[in-house]
C-alpha cells in the first residue's frame, strides 16, 4: 500500500467535548462548524490556501471573528481536518484509504494551484495518477472508498479512472503480472506455483460492492479478451463470498429467515445482478453453482424472471453435470429443483431432436442425463424421509430413450426398498413397473431373482427372461451341431444320479422332456419350424409372464405360504430358471389340490 506524507509539523489539534482547536499563542478568529463539531482556528493559514473561505470571509459582516458552517462538505469533519492540517503544515499521511475524501474536500474548499502554488489539490491529483492508479490493490481500495462519495467521485472522474486502471491490469497476460494480489484457493501456495493463475484477480475484485463489481465485470466482458469461464469464476467467487448460505444450503433457509428485511433486499439485489452478468456461453458457470443460486433465490424472494433464467441456464448444460453438482452435501438436497431443471432440459431436447438431422449427439446427451438422474436417485434413496411420490416423479420423468440399461435404476430402487421397509404393496409394484427387466445385465438379474423385496410379478418376469435366454443359447448350440453328432452326444452322455430322488438317468428322461417342452414353448416353436410344422404366433414376453403369474396367485394365507415355498424353490434351484419355474409350478399345483379338498 503506497502513501504520501505531507507537512513536518507536530499534531497540535486537541479536543474539548465537541470542540476541536489548535494549540497556539494567537487568538482564535475563525470558527468552522461541521455536523455537530466546532473547529476554533485561525484565518491566516486557512484563507491563504482555501478559495471558498476567502469568498465567505469577504462576505462576512464582522471581519474580526468569522463563523462559517460547512455541513455539506464532502467527507465531513475528518476530511476537513486533513485540509486544515495541510494548511497549518502539520504532518499528514495520504493513502488509498483517505485520498478520495481528501480530494473531494479539497476540491470543495477550492484549494487549487490558482489560489496558491503547490496547493493541496495539485499534490493529491499527482499522487493519485502516479501512485494509486499504478498499483493494483491501491486502485481497488480507492475505488472501494468511492462508495461513500459516489456523486463527487463520479464527477471528479475518480471512479472511471480507477475502473479503467483495474480493467487494464485484469487484461494483462498472467506472465506479465508483477504486482501483489490475493489468492487463497485451497491447495495453492506461491512457493510451489511460480506461474500466475489466470484467475489471479477475482478475489481482490470481490471486495467491491455489487454496483462497482458489475462495472468492472461488464467492462471486462466488453473487451472480449478473457474467456467466459474466467468471468464465471469471478461471479462464483463473489457469490460465495457475499451471499449467506450458498456454501451450505442446508442452513440457507434458517440464515435467510434470520436476516433483516434490509439485508434480504441487499442479498436479493446481489443475486439478481450476478444472474444478469452470467455469460451466455455454455459452461461459463457450473450446474452446481446455478442450482445453489436457485436454492437461495427461493428464500430471498427474487423475481420469477430470475428463477426462470436460472432453470433455463442449468438445463442447457444439464448433460454435463455430475452428481456432486446436484448435491450440496450428503445430508441436504432439493429434489424439486432437480426435477424442474430436468423438465426444462427435456423440453429443450425435444425441440432440438425434432429438427435435428444427426441425432447421435442428442441421444448421447439424454443418456448422460438418464445416468446422472439414476446415480442421483441412488443417493437420495438413502434418506428415510424421502417420500415415494417425489422419488417416483423424478424416476418416471426420464424417458425410455434416456436409459440404455437399467442396472443403475435397479440399484436405486433396491436401495429405496431397503431403507423404506414399510412401503406398501401398491407403491412397490409401481416402483418396479419402471424397471425394464430386458435391460438388466445378467449379474443384476441374478441378484434380482433372489431379492425378496421385489414384487412377485417382477420376479416372474425375471425368471421368464432367464428361461428364454437360456433356451436361445441351447437352440443356437444345437443348430451348430450336425444331426448324427447330436445322437452320438446323447448316447455318450454319462449317467447321472438325481440328487433329489436317487434315480439314475441318461440325459433327460421323457417326463423331464415333457415338462421342459411345456415350459420352453419358445424353443419348441423354433424346433417345429425347422421340421416344417405350421407356424404359430409366439406369445409375447409380457403375456407369458402374466399367465405364469395368474397360475401362481393363491389367496389369503395360502399365498404367503406359497411365496415362502417359491423363494425356497429359487434358492434350491441355484438360480437355474428351468428348475425354479418347475418348482414354482409344482408348489402351486399342490396348493390347488389342497384347496380342492
């Protein structure tokens, strides 16, 4: 911080109650009153340097003792005292902290070189141009103090000169930066990093009030020299520094409610101004930053236009977001905001998709969003207070094209079912209806078949899909073999002992073949086509699964017992779909016979 020392005399000003005077042998002949403070001074040193006092003294009726009121003097009593001490030759220090008030007061008192050579105004202007504007932090500090005297600073050109100096330094290539600056990013130490970071200027600029900060940012943007990401970083630093609750949004509602109406109005203005300065370029700020602004905007009562703009900006780059962008910490999130951004993204995506010639990028985009939402659901599903309606709303909003596979979705649903064991049968069924069992990997299907939390209908669908896939594999391998090789293979097949009944069999006996033929109708149809039989329409996967489910429904207590036996059958079969379905059918037939008795 640079400073200028003027005068060599000792400070002889002293105070008695609300009166300031100077130790002197000369009688007081000039009284100056400024906002409740009275100065008892002398005409000789002051009138020789102050053109305004000369004019007021000449208009005075009593030339011996003059009393003048200067209540509208810029800077008040402190600024006047600097001017008065300069007139007396008392030592004073001028720096970025007081140069604005001193210069405005000196201009008001007309302490120009036309009154006396080497006067106060000339010395202050010279120091301002040669030292203050040449420094980085001095320019920012001086600009910061113009907030107390905005009109005078604007009229004297102080504000504009400071802004131009700051912008010029911001646009300087980092390799040419030679002045000191503030940079406190985590993990950055100047000893380890010899190069100047590109965003070296952001923290110091954020010391300004929102109006001056906006002037700096808009002036930088108008040059089109810096990339939008640097502008966004400055907005990010400013918001995190001045907006309460943005770093930990879990407490933003409490902090906002404890604010006074005046502070709410101030923060509302800051937020709306920041949003208005966000560059239109995609990726200039992160989705996480936009969601944080959107969250506290609800507590500050910002305009609907600002909220809409934030949602729109977040939806434009939603496919580039990460789960951490959607979470403020592991214990706090706002699923309604994520849902609003997702719906806005889908509207934009549909418009672009309908008019696009090449849709590959758009398909990749929506699948990134689908994976993002499924990963986000896995986190929020762990909240035992998460209502199923909100969970379902976000889950169902993702269109089918947004999920190439359903493994992540299954994990989210499975977590939710574990954390919410009290969930009703209807809600469980509705949750699992979103799952497309065909889009689950074999590992996930194997896990799902054993999952007691899933509805029976979902388990049946999974068993049928496993049966069908195994049948296709068997049919394909048989097609690759020649007829005589199949016969030889059947003859050479070693005898095996049935582990359950203790009977020997060569290959599959007729009874087992008949059972398998009934259960694997899709495979039988394929074989009948090879033999030239009449083509029949194959039942769809869903219909066959529903048919199996209807045959397995047992009312009342019988259903609960049947379900337990079915689970036992699944475990006994070691996830073999054929054996599982055979076991299920046999259990159900036993229950049917018991009911008939």
